[in-house]
């Protein structure tokens, strides 16, 4: 049998491909060729899936699991530049925002569904998360933790540690963890085996380094300024484990403590240790001393990344015992856990709806197009005339509504509800399918605004009216879609917005939805 043997080095324009991974020996040409090939593949896949009628959440699922699948495979070994990853990220954002104006921001798209996002994966963050499988065992190995065999094969870890010890060897520092955990120590003088900056592509651990750097303080002094409670873990490490909140419930001032109130940096041993004396602590010295005793007695458990900065004897006493549950060990090594410890904290006020409201909204059986319109309306991403006039004044010289005869500026409220013709459709929907009680315009607009943000309305529904099996949310979604379609029939093909025609379309849409639900029940 003839064997095909070839040679590939830095003089070739294309990289060597092995198991789908591009092996690049020239970052200027070969890595660019590998990126462009991947970029074209993702763009072609997006073009194919753009022909499908998908809700925004469906587009995100297709993007994460199908279109980006090759990228997730390649990024486990291949190091792309930030600009290259940003170009791949823009493809995903453009696919989600197809035919949407104004566009949903990328920060919104990557948020979990429970906070109003669609869970789109960010290639920059995913590249770091894919390395967490190997980064996570580094700390248990350093702490002599019994959890280590749970993370991965020990023989593979030996190879990893051997390579790390060679690449990040230093005659000044005793362990390669100084390089990974302290960004200020990453100097070429101290680590002579580290590839030079212009040869970063030759460093196989650059992705590991980026992963570690994503959740470490950028400044060494920063650790003194953070709240002490952020170092405490609620991860159960033994059967009698008591969460930190319960341990500290009798110390009301403990939530205000900083790391500097309990710990200090020992310049002689070059580690962070618990204070021996609290005479010079100006902030809550009594509580600081009590919390320090709780830490030393292991009633309060610290997170692994901080244990590595503590004295060895303190670290060994603080690791979890072998009785820790298997399920929780696996969670520590998962990509999901990495994203939990690196995700920014979202204030409740930042989300437009509560988590359970988002879950119910996204799970309610309504037409997909109606859910897309509803989702965009909540995020104020509707192509209203006032916005189009502001952004494209040449094509939209007036900010006024083109449907009603009044010279009214079209904002989101007018676009959806308060336009006189559209308000008549909403009034007919309430009167025909919810209750026959007449409402004033102000009360009706208030009820519609509450329904838009998925709040309950103080209206007693008449069970004798048609489509009694459909919820008020389903009625609202179909009416919202009816008005949306009638609006664009007028804008695009100049079919007049007729209330009778809109009511007919609404009844037909409700009948179709009701029949589909009865069929699947």
C-alpha cells in the first residue's frame, strides 16, 4: 500500500490539518487561512439557515449547536486572535438580528433566557470555558486535594504539569502557578522558556492562560478591596456543611468586611494569611476577629483560587474531604460552572421582566412570529417612525405615524396600542374574547401595557365568550401579531389598515391556534 507522506512548515500558505485542527507554524499566513476557511464555512451555514422561519431563541439554538459546532471543536487547540474571534462573533449576532431593526445588542443576546437574553454563546468566552476542563484540576493538584482523580485522567495531568513546569520554569519563583495566577509576574526575565511575544502562536498554553486571567484580579492589590463574602463558598464540602450565610447570620456587620479586614500579605513568606492581631484594624475589629476564627476553624470555607495564595499548611487544612458528593465534584469541572464564576452579576433592575415571567413568556404556545414581535416590543426594538427618522432622515423625513390622520409622533406606545385604528382592534379583542365590560381609552392602554410586560390584569374573563380555552396572553399575542402584519401591509404594499379586516385576521389566527392546541392535547 502506498503511503502519502508530505512536509508542511512555515513556508506553506495552508496549515497542516490533523483531526480537524489546523496546526499552524506561521501565524501571519497559515492561521489567517485557517480562520478564513472557518469564517466562510460559518457564513455559508448561516446563509442556509437564514431561509428557515425561526424565532430569535431558535436562531440562537441553531447558532450555538449547529453553526458554531466546528468552531467549538477547533478552539480546543487552536488559538485565534481577538480580532478573528470578534469577526466570528459578529456573524452570530448578525444571524440573530436578521431583519431586525433596531438590532438587539450583543450584551442582550448573550444573557440567559431568564434575564431576557437568548443565551447566545460568545466565542471569546467559550474559548476560555473550553480550557476550564484542564485549568480546574491545577488548583486541587497544588492543594493535594482528594478531588483530583474526579476531574480527569491522572496520567494526562502528569503530562500537563510536566509541560507547564518546563514552559514556565523560573529560577526566581518556585512554581508555574505564579505565572498563571499573578499577571504581574509574567515577565520574560523570570520565565526564560516562555515564547517571545511575537511567537505567541508557539505557546500551546496561551488559551489556559487566558482562561485563568478571565476571573483573576487584574491588580494584585484588588483582592484587598473586594468584599470578604465573595471569597466564601457555599459549595458543600462535607455532610455537616453549613452555608456561609447561616454561619454569619449572627454577625450583621460581616457583610461589610473587606479582605483586608481579616487577611494581610506576609512579605517574608510571600503569601496571604489570616491576621494574628486586629489591633490596627479600623473597620469592625471585633467582627473581623470572630470571622477570622471561623475561617481558621474551617466553619467558613474559602474558594480554591484564594486558597492558593494562603500558606501551605492553611491550604491543606482547608481542602474538601473525600466525602464530598460526586455530583458536585463534576459540576466544578464543567463549562457551566466556569461561566457561573466568571459571569457578571446582573442587578434585578437591569432585567425588564422577572425570571419566571421570561420563562412563562418563552414557553407559552403562541405563533413564533408573535413571540418575536412581543420579545422585540419588551426590549424596545421596534422600527418606529420616530427612531427611523432620527437614524435615516433622508428615507424617513417625518417622525409621524402614517396610518392615522392625526399628526402624531409614532413612538412605541403609538406603534402598538394608541394609534386610533389599532386601538379599535384592541378594544374589539377585549370585547369579543375577554369581557364585555367597556373600558375607557386610558384604562385600556394601561391594561395593554401590563399585558405587554406579562403582568396580570384585574379583569374577570367571561367564560361564555369564544376561545375560552386560550389564555389572555395567547389572545394578546395573536392580536399583537395581527396589528404587526396589518401595519406592514400598509407600509410595504399600501393595503389600507382596515379594522374589519384586522378583526377577521385575528379571529382566523385564534381559531388556528385553538385547533392546533386541541390537536396536541
